[in-house]
C-alpha cells in the first residue's frame, strides 16, 4: 500500500487472462476515485467480491488503528461497492462461497430458483434462507408439473421445491433435473441430497454429475448440497470434479444461489453512468453562487433559512412562499398578506446564530390571524432569550402553512464522508429522523435511475408507491429533487452539509418546508466540477461545433443515451473499416457491448461523438482509455465510411489530444494495422512516432508524447 494500492491490483487482475474472479479484503481505500474507476472497469469483465470489515463503530476504530487511515461509514461503503458493481459479503466463508458460485456462471437477468430434494425439510430450510436474502423461488409451469406427475411417485410435493421422496434412486434425480432444466420459469437449479438408508448419496452424485455440463444443466447454473459428513464426502468430491459448486448445508446453498441474482443486480448497476447535467436539469449555479458569496463575505458558514430555501429552489426543489420580516410589525403585515390566500401561516425564528430552530422553540405552526402571528413572534423571542441569551434575533420568516393531509415527511440531504467525499441521503423525515433510521445513501452524480434506486431502497419508498386508498406520491418530482441536489453538489465544492427536512411528498408533488445548508466560505469561488466526488461527473465543458469541408458537426462527450445512435451508425460503416478499427473481422455488436461503449467511467475513459448538426446522426467517434494513474492512454477513431475524406477523423483526434493535455496525460498511443495507411499517415502528421508492434506481426504502435504536440494549433495538410 506504500506504492501499489488496491486500484492497481484490480487493474492487474482484471487484465490477467487466468483470473476468473477477484476477491478483496478491504480495510481502507486511500484513493476512492481511483478505486471506483478500477472496480467499475474490473467488474465489467469478471466478478469482483469484497469483504469490508469495520461495519460497527468499535471494529472501524480497530481498522483505523491497524491501517493508520480513516474508515468510511459502513453504509457509504456499501453504496460505493454497489455503484461499482462489486458483490459485498460479510465473512470469509461467504467470500469463498461467492467466489465458487459466481466464477462459474455468467450474470443472470433474473434468478428464479428451482429446487430438487429427497428431503422436504431440507428444501424448506433452503427456501426460508433464499427468501431472507431477497431471492425468488421459481413457479413451475403446468407442463412441468404434468411431466413430473408421470415420472415421480404420487407422493411427490407437486410444487417447488420438488420433493422426490426419501427413497429416490439416481434415475429419479435425473428426470426431475431434466424437467427443471426445461421449465421456462426456472433460471437456477439447486439439487439436494439427504443421507437415507434407502438410497446412495454417492450414486445420486454420479447421476447429477453426468447430467451437468461444467456446472450447468440445459444452460442453467446447477448448485448442489449433499448433507452429512462421512456419507456425503465422496458425493461432494464427485460433484466438485464435475464443475458443480457444492455446499454443506441448505442455508449455504441458498445463499450461494442468491449471489447469482445479487451479482446480476451489481452488473446492471454498472450500466448506469449518469451525466452531471441532463437536458432537463435546472441550471441554478449563478444565482446560488451569489448567495454563497454573500454568506462568505459575512464570515458565516451557515445559511439562514431563506437563503437555504432560495438555493434549493434554484435547483428546482419547490419551497413555500416565504416573507422575511425584520420586526413584529412586519410579521403582522406579512401574515395578513399571506392569509388572504392561505388558511394558516407559520412563523419561524430568523437568526444567523441558530441552526436548528425547533431546538429553541423557534417555530410556531397553525396561526390563523395576524394578531396570533405577532404573539407567536414575541413568544419565539422570549424563549430564545431564556435558552440562548447570546443569540441574536435577526428577524422572522412568515410562510403559508402547507396543509397536505396524506403527505409523507421525507428528508433529503448531503454530507461529507471521510473516505468517499460527498454523499446523498434520502428517507423518512421529521423530527424523529434519527430514531426511525429509514434512509438510503447514494453517491453523486445521480441520474433518474439511480435516484429511483435510492427511493426504492427505503421502507417509506413502499408507502410512497401508494397503498389502499392512498395515491402514489409524485415519483418524478422526488427524482427531480434528488437530481437537483446532486447537481448542486457537482457545482459547488464548498458544500459541507445540507438538510431538507421535512420534504413533503404526495400525489400533488413535493415541497420543502425547511432547509439547512453549511458551506466552507474559503471554497466558494472554486470551480465546478467538485473534485471531491468519488465518481467523476460528465465532462460537460467539452462540447463544440465545427465546420469540416462545408459540413456542420457538433462534437461532445458521449452519453449513455447515444446507444440508440449506434445501429444506424454501424450500418453505414463498411466491413473493411470495421476490421481496421477492431483489428479483426467483426459482424455482431451485442447490446451489452454497445452499452459498455456508451456508458463510461469518465475518470479513466472518454469518447467524443461527432453528430451531424442537421440530423443529429452519429458521424464518428474518438475514444481515449487511460491507465488508473492517468500517465498514458490508448486512443481509437471510427468515422462513418460515407463521411471519410472530409477531415472529421482529424478533428476527432485533435479533440482527443486536447483532452489528454488538459488531463495532464503524458502519452497516448494506438495500435494500428500496417495496412491502415490513412491512419498511419494522419498520426505522422500529428507528430506520432510509429514503430512495429513488439508482440504481433502486421501491427504498428503510434505513440505521441503530449508535451511535444500542440494539437489545437495544428492544421491538416489535406
């Protein structure tokens, strides 16, 4: 760890052909962004499984003492590992079981488990554990049940788990497993054997091993549980030699089956790379910067409630109409004005010295008259003088009382984790938020899917979806609020903490009744994006228009939605151009591959797309993939066959080199077929050195030392 850290190890093992799965013991992560980038890259290629001790405070202190580094809050670590596509386990036994399971099988879209057992009790234990882990039991198709009725004894269970009865001979295992392999609703098969005096565990194992195909049957993962010690030892050996993952107890086997679905979810999470500035996001940076500058000029860290509400409103989070009153007379005037359109009002303390107003009795609700508003303001001041005589009353805020009978109270906030930097919190709000403890953690930047995941990870998320006569809360509005907060975090490195509590949500939308923001006044002028983010946001400043031989294009970094442009793009590229780009013949581009090409970790990868200005069609792509320390990168270009010869490839390479220089990448290189003379000639004009590939004939390596290449000033010679 003095030099080679976990990110370096992940990169090395991800590229090692003989490594099928990566397991990690993590006490600390010294470079979170490098780790996240390396973990995301590795998890796209093979299973990555982690055990992270320090889940509890005492253990975290022990880990910190042992490593000399801070340990991130466990819930934040869990959120980071999920975002990186890493499968997290709790102990060493689970670590080994998970490795044995996921290293043998590909990720599954779903993992409905079918169970074959000669002992009903063992099947029940497996089902209990499977459901505890969030797994799903397969529902057998009627045709499967009918097929089994013809080959199993009348006393079989007629359901999943398929209890083939204690006297089951090996042939009975065979017919049951073959039926499950053909069942359309079954994705994973778990076969179990309980030792009895009526059948041979060893012979049953031989039958199962003969049916399986390197750990699978009918293309479906096959897991086994042979119970017992002496009686099961030989059976387990037979199964293991056949490539079938074998476990000692029903619970262990069920947990192993759940790993397949958990890994599948982890893989899907990798395909969610958000941008930091979607087209529908509100750009509130200018107005919020003015607020933060004013606060910093006064030497304050805490914003007042009106300032905090104005800041979140600038990022699209609705707030009630609020009037600032400097005196009790102004409170009366403001209350009278608001009561013309509202049934009741709220009066709150305004003090730059008081952060949590409710702690000092600084909030009075349900005020129906202007006179009662004056009394409320006077009582607030009296209580403050008693409890905090040194605190200054700067005034009062008067706002319309929001009356939403069926609204849920939520909390939306952010704070700084010592390891992973800014994190977002969402969950059940109100004054008892710490006691209820129903919140989810997410790492910014977010997109709609990731924001939705945060909502669904909470218990209150189920209430927000609607129940009985309650209509579902406005999910779009909640997601918009999460995205708005995410964008504010991206825009302002000076943010220290933020609480919106309560945030009311119902079918009419959302509204923030209170907000609290703390900033670091020394960092207000720091530019975006926030460098403390553990996941780098979309590099939005790299878009530009260009004219290339009379044709108008727009070049910008790629976004996940660009996957929709690929089919039409690929259709206009000749097979020979594809061969030159990918160094071999390639006809098929699976959907999974296209998603990986368009959904990048922007900390180490960038792809610039050139779009036709008039049609929006994809015209070309320039790509750069860097090593984890940003010392070097590998580039590649692909231009539509019908647009070659217009200088677009030159412009894309120019953009790639400019980006590399801005990122302080020292060297870029590309592997090029010797017959690709046009690409080699262009590289020479840019100042690349060309050398034969040291390992493969027919290939050249073009290398450019960035400090020697003022790319933006270069003009193509033709």
